[in-house]
């Protein structure tokens, strides 16, 4: 799907970054190509079969052991409208780099690296090869990352019709900056002469001995102790469907396109709490604007029943008398919802309130 339908696959991005090999078979012919070549090719025909995808053993290839000073950095990034469910991300990326100590300084040298970015605004997942070549052999600094980000923006170019184009493009630069941020030398200055915010971080040389250094981004958590006596009463519970509703991705009735030749309805409501309904009059202009019919209790073949409650049955439409303000008197049917609403608002109900007994005696 990543090759044929331009599917923005998270897995395809990871496989591209780790230099996976794709084994294809066409009839009796078998070939092994890189994932990058596979994504660039035309879609497979009916005679071709994808046999396997091989992921290299990077621990063995790089010979990482306790006695070496080599490290493999590997990170995946994904920014989506919401963290739960199957929301497609704005952009995803997989970054991998081999680093080692620099012999002439306290910094770290970037060795072999691979940067892959997902198919969001591009035909398929791509590798930022020029950025990889630029960073190989360099010690990460503010100047180096500044040039790498500029180079990356010229490579990851999204289609003009891509939604949130500027935001997605900035994410690619942000992923690269965050990946190398903990390796930036603290005494480096920015190209514009601004103060380097990483001057207070730990020395990058200590990274290999004590694990990954925290970046400038931090998080916090607050825990509130609840009374367990009446558990689970009082416990906060997330509303079912709240995430998809808050993200705007839930489909409501008004979001569903109407089928062809569909009719729409609007109720005519009573404006009197107790009155005799003598008739309904539609203004000539509203009748001309696509009004098809006016349905009242007289058009119901069976019982005029709306709902049954503990207080007894309630009618669907008001019959000869209205029982409350806002009661349904009739349903106006038109060719569009706008015409139905306008005609219902313009409808004139003829009421008679003479010789009516009060509903309640005091």
C-alpha cells in the first residue's frame, strides 16, 4: 500500500531508514532491491510477489560491544492530531546515526546516518541523502545543525495542495534538531549571534557513559489522592468518544452528504400553550421555493402516537388542540433543508382560543 496507494505508512518509513532489503519474485526470476528502490518503482503487477523484507542486524554490522566507544542512535517521531486511535499523523520520521568520540575535541562525531521522512505531501517515504552526506564526519554544533536544517527544508518539499503545509515542513526540521540537540557543544554560538540555549546542558562526551541527556523540553505530572472509601464513586472517568469528538474527526449527521433526490423536513411548532388549531397557511412565496407537502395528524393512517411514558402516551402531532408551546403541529417537506426551514418559519397557524376551559383550576 505504501508503494501503490501512496499510503502514509509508519512501518515503511522505519524500514526505509534501516536500509531494509525487499525480495521480489516474478515468475521464476528473483531479485533483491533496497526499500528505497522499491518505493520508487511502479506498482507491482499481478505476476510479481513480495516474498520478504530483510532488516539488517545493525548490532552485528557496527560491532557494538562493551569494549567499543561507538553508539547507535535510533529514534522514531510521529505528530498526529490526537495520540489515540488510528489518526494519520501530520508527519512521521525515523532517524538513525552512528556516533563516536572526537579525537580532537570533547564532542561527538557523526558517522554513518540515515534520515527517512514519511509520505505526507510526497508520493512516498523519502531519505534525506544530502543531509546525511553533509552531517557525516562532522561534530554537531549550532552552526552545523543550522545548515543541516536549511538543507533539509530544501529537500523535504511537500505538494502545494498539502494541508498544513508550513506546519508539516517545520516538523521535519524539528525532528532533525531534536535528534541531535543533546550532542550540541555548549560553547557554540548561533550564526546570528544569539545566546546558545544548550550551554547549560551536560557535556556531550558524558552521553555515552550515562545514557541520553534530557533535552530542553520537560514534562510534569500532578497526582491527586482520592478517597478510596467509596471507590469507584467520584473517580474521574474519560468520556467515551471524547477524543475523537474534540479532534473534530467524528462524523455527525450534518456531515453526511444527502443522497440524490432526497427530501428534507422541518417542524412547524405551536406558539400557544392551549389553543384550537383551525388551519395552517403557507405564504405563496414559500410554496414556490421547493415545498412538496405539509404533513399533520390528519395524514397519519394509524394512531397519532409519538412516545409512551409513565405519564401516558403523547401524540406525535397536535390534533385539534395544542397542549403546550413548542408542540409539533405539522412537518413541512421541501427539496432542501434551507427551503424547509424557511417555509416552516414563514408558515402561519390559525389559532382559536375562544370558549376553552382552563387546563388547571385553582
